[in-house]
C-alpha cells in the first residue's frame, strides 16, 4: 500500500491528513475516517482509526484520515462539534478528487467523529454509505440521519459505558431506514486489542454498498 501526507483548506483553515491506497491501478471507492474526541487525545493516529484506514486499503479502498481543527498541524480551535463538519466536507472533497478514487464514497466516524457526522445533515448527502463506530446515544437521538435512506452500519461493544445496547436498538428502530447494527461481545468504548474484529465487518459493509451497488 502507499501512503501520502496531504493537506486541504476549508473556510480559511488548513488541515492535515494521510491518504492510504492499494498498490496497483484503481480506481477504488474512497472512505473518509473521522477520529475520536480531540480533548481526550483523539487524533488520526488513534488505534481504531489506523486499523480501519489500513485494513480497508487491503480490501480495495482508498482511505483518508485527517486531524480535526486544533489537533496536530491542523489549524483552528476545537468547537465541540459545531464547526468540525466543515473539515469533514473538505476531506470528502479531497477524497472524491483523488486521482485513484471512483464515484463511490464512504464516511466513517468513531466516537466524537460519529457525533459530528450525526449532527450535520449536510454531510449525509455527500456520501454513499456511512459507518458509525461506538456512537454516543445523545448523538443518535434527534439526528437528521433518522430521516435519511442512507445505508448505514452502526457498531458498538456490549461493555461500552457510553452506549446502552438495548436503548440503542430501540432508538435505531425509529429510523426511516434502520441501520445495520453489529454488537461486539466483550468490547468497551476503546476497542484496544479488538480492532481486528471490527475491520472485517466494516470492510464487508462497504464492499456491499460501494462496490456492488
């Protein structure tokens, strides 16, 4: 696989990221990956983000992971998710314009990254499928994604203290197009040592939605 350090501008700010792609000739579907909470050490080098970014490449996807505002070399200051959707839009623009991607795009979030995706409907029309890893319940409640027909996969662990799996199942039933839901036994919010179980599920979903639709 090949990795390229990239930067992109959105609303006057510059953000850093890494594009990873398979060797050989594309084009392949592109997937943007949004990292967990910046104020709790979240960055594009998080264990879950890295596992997905590298694992999806092995399955024939081009991935872009990036740092939200105020993280690493990305400019700006953290806004509790209010403005972070702007850099997600910029990341989606970059992956769509990448020479080795086709016209299919996935959008993935983990923890805080899911809150940004769930809270901003303008992101939903820019992707062809969405994956949400360990989304907080408060982000799901009232999300405009409920009214969408977007193909969506939600994964969480049964030991995640931020997500009650029974409450989550009931909430997902209220979606117009109920997401596919995968519950992992023995997994908490951080997925340490369990990333290898997550990647195949996400890769299978994206393969079905972005390669065979």
